[in-house]
């Protein structure tokens, strides 16, 4: 095999034998072609030059373009090269055009296809647009008709609401008229009773004088009989009126403020566990989601307490009972009076929803505001509470107190912080502290610094003044500089509803809402 391959490589081919002759022959042909072409061109130079545009790219003309048609400013070789380049580009252009003709045709077909698809899509768009406009027109027509119906229905509902408002106004007016009539009758009967009593006293004095002197005994006997004839019926009438209308002729002295309270160990269910009433803090959240807005530590002044199941509570506290609504605890069928209750302090709460739920009983909080009171507050505070009135807003906008470092003077001359007061403390001007109030200031609408004359204090937002010099004022109507980072405010309840600080007479805590609630004349007039 190796020998065979070696013979193949050692064997001489045609070019090995005749290569020189082939080259000489090829060169001879080229030289002959050039010579013939030269002489042909020389003999035909004028016709070629005359029709140069058609002849300049012919093969036998290309090598002699500079000789046939010389250009001024260019050598023979320069023009020959330019002509050659031009002809080559033209030839290649035709070749490329011919070779890409199938691609151009295919591209043309694809262009027509996509143009057709675009046209069809545009027609679909126009169809969908027509459907959309048609549906829009139908829906607009339906909505227009519904709007027309709802407009009329809204007018009807507004009229019905107006009617109900008028009915409510009439009923409230009738209620207030009835209350006013009752109060007027009570006042008249009280005055009438007082006059009768004074007349009987004078008559008794005359009879006593007449019995002193013997010569007037006959007249004294007649007057005594007349006195008994008149006094016995009037005494019975006075007793009946006293029972029915609670009439009295005595001048009222300052009494202990009324308010419902609980024993210090009353268990209250919170969102997180339970606490005794005395350990609750403002801001704690009850199990029903309501927030404790204030706590009250109250002096026990021989208060009569009742046991309602396991709850120890004052008899005057309001509790909800079936269809009867709010009643006093002492009127509840399950209430049992406790004898000899002798703890020093009792406690109460204010809450954001104005109720306290303990052991399946629902009590009012300290403020004891009912639905009618809510309506009065809503009317009287509309310039302060612009949002929809809710019970939760009472604490935010209408609660009030002083910062703990506010100074107050005691009867013994000591000056203490208001937060350090205790129930039964006696103030400088004779007021006795009935209850200490600690208020959650974190959810109040602004604690501010106020100035009244030379006296500056921090508190808010609802602090009320009733002073002979300043008149009746409320911090809700005054601008104060905002004070931040105050967690608690403090207030007090006194035995005469007022207390004096730095010569200014302030309402106690109960005076924050009561003046608003009892502006009944304006409220009735407005409706």
C-alpha cells in the first residue's frame, strides 16, 4: 500500500511535464488579445468614443478606456481605473438585483399580507368602537333615567326627613312646654304654700297673744277654731304637694354633688385582662372597645350603697333595665341595700361611648348623658365640633382640666399641686373637694396655655369661668399656645360647683357639660 501511494506521488502529472508550455501559451494568447484589441480600438476609436455610454463597459474597451476617451486633468491610468470601478459596480448592481428578486417578491407578498391584516384589524376596531358607543349610549340613557328617579326619590326622602324633624321638634317642644308648665306650677304652688304658712304663723302668733290677756279669751277661742279649720286642710294639702311635687320652703344649701359610683374593688373587664376599679388608669381600653377617658376618686359621705349581683354601687347610679330604660340602681329589683358601708373612697369612670359594662349590666358613666342630652350637646357645640357628632367626640372636644402642676391654695394656707389634692380637702375659700378627676389628655383636641389677666394656666380644651369681674367665659372661645407631651389633666368636683384659683372663680368638673346641656331655651327655640 505504501509503495502504491509512493508511486502516485512520484508519478509526474501533465503540468509537471508541460507546465512551461501552458504558461507560454496563456501569455501568448493574452498578448495577442491585447494587440488585436488595441488595433481594433485604434481602427474603431471614433465610433466607440461617439457612443461612449454604451461601449465603456465592454470587455475589450475596459483596458483602453483612458486611450479611447481621455479626460482632461486625468492620466490614462486614472481614468481607466475610474471607468473600471464604475463598470464593475454597475455589473454587480444588476447581478445583486437579479439575485435578490425572489426576496423582494417575498417581501412584497408579506407586506401585502400584513397590510391586509391591519385593514381587517382596523375594521374590527371600528366594529368594537361602534358597539362601545352604542352600549355607552344605552347605559347613559339608563343612568339618566335612574338619576331622574333618584332625584325625585331624594326629594321625597328629604321631605320625609323634614317631616320627621318637625314631628320631633313638635314633640320636644311639647315635652319642654310640659316640663316648663310643671316647673311653673311647682314654683307657684311652692310660693302659695309659703304664703299660707306665713299667714298661719302670723295667725298663730295673734292667737297666742290673745290667749295671754283674759279679756280677749273669747276672741282667742274663735280665732283658734278658725285657725284649726284653716290649718288642718292646708297642712294636708302641703303634705300632699310635698310628696307629689317635692315642694319645700327651705332655702337650699350646697349639697354633695350627685353621681353614680362604684366600690373600689369592683372588677372591670379590659381588653387585656381585668383590673379593680381603683387601679384603672385613663387610656385603658374596656372589653367592649370603649376607652376610659377619666377616672374619679370620690369622698364617701355616708353614701347609701347597694349590691347588684356582685357589684357594689351607689343607689343613684343609672343602670339600664329591660324595657324601662335607665333607672336608679336602688329601683332595680335585684338591688340590695348595704348597711354600714364605711370605706373612705368610692370610684367612677368616664368612657368614650358614655356607658360602663360590668357583669352583664350596663351603667351610665359619670356624665350621665342620655339621648336628649346628646341632642342638646349636638346643637350647642356645632361651632366647635364640625364633624358628624358622636359620643366619642365629647371627650375630644368638650372635656377639660388642668396640668398636674397647677397650684391651688388650701384653707390652712398650704399651696399644693392640683394632682396632689385628696377628696375632703378644704380649699381656701371654703370649698370642699368632693372628687378628684384624672383625665386622659392624649386623646384631647389640644392642651394649651391661657392667660386671664395676671393668671396663666395650662389646660383645656373646655375650662369654664364664672367670675364677677370676667363674666362667664370658656376656653373653647379663646386662643391658647399649644403645649405638647401632656399625658394627663386634672380637675375637681366641689360641694358648691365652683372653686377659686388666683382670684378667678372656675366651674368644677361637673360644670363643663351641664351649662351646655341646660341651655334648653335656645335649644327648644331653634327647633
